[in-house]
């Protein structure tokens, strides 16, 4: 089962390595991780998507709460939340295919952020399945590169 | 100086902890990190934004290339590239302020992705300074929560 966990940490050297080590040390696979500073530059917010057994996750949560630099752990398993990720997709284009690609970009409310004679870079945001869907639609044209952020999550209300 | 480094890694247990450990072990501060699976589920792509001396980064690059699970390291220092990040911002609203907030959201070509009686969640993408600018504009209304992905980068051409 996939879990989305949000962790607020103090910006100390090695905190990211320690958190990541907790997961890998217990054989818990991290599918994606985002970490960035919060408004207060002394703290960073991590969002981790991980797969594994519920009881092991319970243990990891307890261990996380014991780390001195961890301020808060939220598990979005059961809560109502909005989940988003972003992907940059560079797709092959030619004067023949460009129009069709732009149509697809518009349908997905994505944005074209770079263009050259032979390729276009598209920015798309949304839940995972939307991003998978646009990737599938663009694959026949030839995808040169994809860079995804991984999920960020926020509780509703 | 800020560096944006993109790393393609094989999905092995502990690879994230090892990469993060390399940076922290040399006193190199990671500002943001994104890691997510590529189209091939055996590989993940990391984007790291880090601050520190150029010569130490040179050493880190060499060490990264020695890790067996690291396939490719690209440093966007000098190359032309597009850099984007995404932020979810939850801002206090009331029936009086909602209209003004929606105007700001539209100017930044951001999207409202959730709404309740007392708050709104906004999704914004762009370079760092655009995200900082919308945060600054929304601050007077009262920001309840921000979740940022950190940068992803892609070479132009």
C-alpha cells in the first residue's frame, strides 16, 4: 500500500540522510520524496511516498518522532487531502506534429514552457493518474526526457 | 553559490540515504531535493539544489560518479536549462477577501485546487522568484500552510 507522509524537520546537517536511512534500514521503499525550505528558513518540509506494510510504517513513524530534528509527522493515509505532483516532459516535435501536441497540452491544462525546432517542453501538474495519462498520450511522438517532482500533499479544511 | 544537480540512479535500497549522506558528510547544505521514478521503474531521477563552494561540489560529483547505483550526474551550473518548482499554498479567506485572492491567483496564472468557507488552496508553478512573489502577495491574508516541491530542471534543446 502507498502512504504519503509529511514531515516537518529542523534544517540540520544530515537530517535528510537520517530520515531516508530510517526507511531504507527497514526495507521500506521510498517511491518519491520532496524536501524544500518552509517560510521559516530554519525548517524544511518533506513529503515522502512509500510502499510497504502498515505495521512497519507504524514503527517508522515512532522512530521519526524520536529524531531530535523532526518536529511533526503527518500521515495522510486516512485524512482528506489534496495531492499534487508536477512533471516536465520534453517531447519530440516537428512542424507536422506540433499542432496535435499543443491540442493535447491544452486538454490537460498543461503549459508549454520551452520550444525548439525539434522538441517542446511541457509542464503538467495534477494527481499521479493525470500525469500518467498525458505521458501516455505524448509517448507516440517520442519522449526525450521526463523530470517529476514526486507528490506534495496538504490536508483539506 | 546555488547549484542544481540532476542525478539518475538505480532503485536500490538506501541509494537516497547514500546520496544525501555524501552531501551532508562534506558539510554541503541541501536546499531542496526531489526524487521520483522515471518511466523505467528500475530508475529514479533526483534533482538536488545545494549551496557551497565550487571545489567541494567538484569532489561530491566525483564521489557520486563512484557510487554503483548512480548512472548519470548532470550539473546545470553553466548549461541553459528550464527550472521549475511547484507550491501548494493554503490561505485564509472570507467572503470579503475571496475575490481579491482570486484576482491574485489569476495574475500569477496559478490554480485554485481546493476551497472551504475559511480557506483556499492554491497551486502555483514557476521559477523560485515567481513562487516567492505570490507568497508575498498572499501573506497579508494569512497563510496557513505551504508545501513546496523544490526545483526540477531540464536542459534546453
